C-alpha cells in the first residue's frame, strides 16, 4: 500500500516510511549529485538513477548505445535527448521505483524535462516530481572534478584534495587502484560547464516556475548537504502532493 510522505505505516508499527516519489537532483558537474543521491538512497531506500552511470556502463559494456555515447561524453557534450529519455523510460519500468527514486543527472535539457513531465502524467500512481538544485562555486567545482577518483569495484568516491584515500590512489575499503573518469579533466570540465549554462540552467527555471524547486548550499559538509536536500524534498512534497 502506498504511504504518503511522513505518515505512519498502516501496520500499526512505529516505523515511518518515507515515500519521496520522483526526486530530481540538479546542479552543475561536480556539485555532489552522485554522493547525495547515494546518501538519500541509503536513508530512504529508493534507487538512484544516474543517466551518467547508465551511459558509462554501456560504454564499458561496448553496447551500441555506449559506442555512440563515448565520444560525446569525452567531449563534454550531451547525448541526444531521444537516447537518454528511452534509457530513463526503461529504468522507470523496474518495480524498485514504485515508491520513488532519485534522478541524478536527468533531465539536463528542457526537452528532457518536458518529456519527463509528459511521461509521468501518463503513468498511473505517480507523484509529481520535486527538484532540488545543489549550488557550488566554480573554483570549488574545478577542484572537485579534477581531484575526483572512484573505486571501480565498490564504487566509493574519493577526492585527492578534499577526501583523499589513506594510501595514494588506492581504495580504503578493498585495496583496488582508483580510477578517474575520462571526462574529469580541466578542458572537458570547461566544456561541461558551458553545456550546463546553455542547456541545463533553463531546466532549473522550468521547475522553479512550477513551484516544485529548492536550492541548497553544496559547500557545507556532506552530511549537512544531505540533511538540507532531504528537508527540501519533504517541504516540497508537503506542498506538492
Ligand atoms: P554525469 O555522470 O552525470 O556527469 O554525466 C556524464 C556525461 O554523460 C555527461 O557529460 C553527458 O555527456 C552524458 N549524460 C549524462 N546524463 C545525460 C543526460 N541527461 N542527457 C544527455 N547526456 C547525458
């Protein structure tokens, strides 16, 4: 049975099940969308859907989609809407999305946002989306992007400047050598920021205009950002349900 946000479960237990519905995490490359999505996923038990992760999985799996996307990703440009929308539509058919999900890195264009609105309107039993944007200064973003490393095995995320592993370039948890995304260079970052300003910033205005939008300060400690994002979702959901 679906349980509204903040209501107690019908089984009479004391546990409060949060049903956040679709949550969009917006923000420039490097603001921490992935880190925050993982934290919320752990807290609320809803999946993170990262279009970047799905695309990278296709690239490493050598699929047709991956082959088409690789060069685009490496230039810091956007994969065509039709391809990404189809990926998302497919992922949203999975049953684990029933009580909500965190979309990380989607929508990134007005076309994707409008497609998502239409797609959700056409689905039954779906709450409307709420959008939270994380804001971080340009200088900080550059450090976060060029210092970012990940563990290819357990997917932990590090930053050689801000959150280094105990041993240089080695995962603390499983000893695997850390990897760097091919698009996390300074030159590609600059192109990704240009793409963000011209194509993705209007998405923020789209959700702001719908009154389902809040912005949080992404330069606080990670836990404080998580708490701020979750509080924003609950506030928005309280008025948007
Ligand atoms: P991310 O991991 O979210 O930083 O995404 C990495 C790259 O994947 C982006 O720079 C784009 O090339 C591509 N990508 C991810 N999400 C999208 C999207 N919603 N629309 C188009 N391209 C995307």
